[in-house]
């Protein structure tokens, strides 16, 4: 069985910590230490951006368009077979993106983006309960992956504006 060596970068930071952060699996203390480190180390900031780009591309590949349209059609068919409740809550696809400037929670309904907010790394905030009362929460999929990709391009300088459709209902 081969073992994976953790390479220490010239600045002394460990590459496995960058990878864990890019995948959203870094403990909060590592995440905070990394954010402080990124203020002075452009090499690590660039490497982290590359890892996050790879993560986003893998998410997009894992949820290809053909699969997405099939799932959307199946959900639509099921929704129309179910009895209509008196009060229906809109569906909210929710995802937390570990951006270069902090964790950003993104929320999208079928009509557009309703939420883009910074969240604490430990996840303790009151707005989650409010969202659960107002929406039927679902894990993000290709819809939020597209938002993350757009934000990644924005933070990397490839894009100068966010042309998101907003759900203002």
C-alpha cells in the first residue's frame, strides 16, 4: 500500500491543508489559519484557486447537462402527481462555497438567485432556521455549481460582473 506524503510548500504551509480547504473539508482552525496566510502568500492563494477550480469543474462534470435535464423532467412529473398542499414553500438549492475571501452561502430557486451571503466557518448562524421556515431546502446541484463557477471567474478576474437572474418574489 502506497502512502501519500504531505508536501510542505516553500512558505512552510502544507499542501494537504490547501486541498482540504478547497474541498470544504478543512477544520475551522485550519481554515482561519489559511485565510491569514493567504494575505501574504500569493503562491498559496493561486494554488488554492486552482484546486477550487478543479473542484468546481469536477462538480460540473459529475452533474452533466443530460443527467440534469432528465432529473428535472422526472421531478416535474412527480411534483404534478402529488396533491397540492395549501401552502407551498419554494424549493431552495443551497450550497456553501469556500471562496478566497471567506465562506459564501449561495441559494437559488427555480426563478433565480435569492441568497449570496458570507457565513461563519463553524456554520452557527440564525439565518439557517429562517431559510428552513421559508423554503424547502435541497442540496445544491448543477444550478449552484454554475453560480460557484461564475463567482470563481469573478474572483480570479476573468469576469467583471455577475449576470445572475435574481428571484425577487
